[in-house]
C-alpha cells in the first residue's frame, strides 16, 4: 500500500463523487486489527509500523499521491427513492494485488457532501459489530466485505446516548451498488461510460458482448441469487436491504441492524427501523428480486434504444429470478439435509420440514447439527408428524448409497456456531467498556464454524425483545 490507485475517480466525471479527505481525529487507538486479512492483502509489512498504521487506519493521514473520495449514489430506502452518497465514509483508494482491485474505505471518518445533516461519525459498538459480523460471514463461506481494523477515535459520538467514536477500515471488491446505477440513470449521457467502467472492473469478459448491459444484469442477478441463498442457509437477516445496500459484486455490505435467526420463523425481524417486516428473513429473496428490477430499470437505455423493446428484454431476464432462485434454494436445503437427489419429492420434504420447524420454534442452526448426529430435541420426537418426516428423510438420505456423500454435504453446509445475538451483545458491551478479550475470543471461535464442537444454546426468551439498530 505504498500508494493507492483510484480508477473510480480517474475514469468517471466528478458528478459521481466528491473529493473528500477523512476528518482528523484527536486520539486514535487500535482496538482490533485483522492480521489474517492483512496477510492476504500482503499489507502486514507495510502496516507493521504502529504509528503509520494508527494514522492511516484512523484517517489522520492519507498516503501521498492518493485522492480520497466520497461516492455519490441514490437508493430506494424501504421502497422510497432518495438521493444519497457516502455520508460517513471515505474511499481512500484501491489496493491492487495480483491484478485484483480492492477498495480501501474508512467508515465513520467524518462528514461529507452527502451527510444530509449527519455527523459522519460511527460508534465504537456499531463498528465492532460490523467487524465481527463480516468476519463471521467470511468464515461461513459467504461473500462479504471484510474488516481490516477498528480504531477508537478519542472523541464522543452522540446517538440515543453518548458513545465512543470509531473508524472501521472496510475492504471490498468495490463499493458500487444498485443505487449507484439509479444515480447514473439521472445522467443518461454518462450511463454508458459508468456501466462500462463497472463491467471492466467486475465482468471484463462482457465488454465485447453485443448487449453488454443485458448480460451484466443477468450476471448481477446470478450473484445475488447465490448470496441470498447463502444468507438463507445460515439464518442471516440483513435487516436493511435497500438498493443502496445491494452490492454489484454480490458481497454482503453494510452490517447495520443485521442479526442471525435462532428459532426458525419466516417473519423474524430484529431491526428496530423495520416496523412492517419488509426485510424479514423470509422476505429477503423477494426483496432481492425487487431490487434487481430497479437495476433493470436503470439499465433500460443501454439495453435497447426502443423503450418497449428494452423493457421486454429486461423483463425476460428478471422473470427468470423465481425459478433460478427456487432451484438454487432447494439444492442448498438438500445439502443441509444430506440428500444427494434433488427430486420434486424431496422438495416437498424440505417444505414439510420448514413448517414443522416454525410450528415448534426449533433453533434453525442447532436442528441440522442435531439431525446430523441424531440428537434431536424431545419436543420434535414426540410429534407424530415429525416422526413421519424423519422416516421419509432417512429413506431419502440413504437412497442410492448416498449416505456418505450426504453426511459430507451436511458437514459442509451446516455451521455448528454462528454469532448468537446474546453473545454478540455481551462481547460488544465488554469491548466498549474497555475489555476486548471476550470479543477477540468470539471472533476467533467464529473463524471455524464447521468444526465439530459443543452446540450453542440461547437464554430462554432472549430474542423476543431483542432489537438491532442502524448506528447512524
């Protein structure tokens, strides 16, 4: 990281960004640093100087020759269109390694032109939450932005109460969102240049395509299907799936009011701002589909010069989402159940199971581990309907000598541990009070989620009143 490139700034007109230095902080202090990620990015030597690392990662200094920016974008927030931008983040630049580009962004680094009366700062608790959650997702095998460091700033941040301020260093394939295309749609003369820049960065093989915009839409859709299916696999609830929080690269981004579901229920919501359950666990596929339709609308002028023809072509792509998602979802659920044959009959087995889990409020994570090791809860075993289901599952799992392969699929698909809500809150509370030992231990434990170990249990009734917050 001797220097950082900025292809976004170099290739796009200034209406897409604002030059923006991070705001200096009075007394930066390293709270956590991701040594593994630093090694992967080949940055451990460059950041080995503690003073340099503290100043760079807190935004107190920027590298010579770099041009940090705040990106402009728009977004549908809870279905309502809004002009937005990086209100509390600064893109320092792009770290290039082995021809791959990685955005290096500071989150919580001060007000920008897009702050909309906000202070541009972040609380220590919310940045530690993002660090923990993003690393947990990475080790679960789910595409995500990564967290390189959390720096305490030495100043107070005012929300519902007075908090310690912090800056998170976030690493991403890019920070380009569906909302970035919504913004670009307002500048039709620049839409093609913007889209070609994004394609060159993420899907360069499409540049020579006859209809690059349509194929790009399909590519993004497939990435989103893979991502959402993986969220559903582990019980992750993003909490705020606005179009400005949907990454073109297919990475999980913006860990605000996110959480993991314990007792299985399609309508599970923890976000304090999601009053109507728009982004509930079971709604996530539908919202991803809706967001993709917004992306398709933004790309229409590039898909075809005739609007009617463009709409018809875009609709043909978007309308394939339900079937593609359903196929991928059932394949994932078969893997969780250790069933090699993804037949229609076995799809019914999945549907029946989800009804039983919801009716009995069964822990989603623990169930599949217990099924794997035949240690199921008594309340399930007393249910004759579940007993019938279990017999059908045993037959499906062993059919065609697939049991050994099936067990391997179960081991690969079902985490033993996830960031349980009560544990996350406990370690965040201790860390904010100055003791990060439990936080670091939990992060380390979450780095091996598929290793056989003791099953986690949650305090009775904890989730009934549990809420997560946006942090802004």
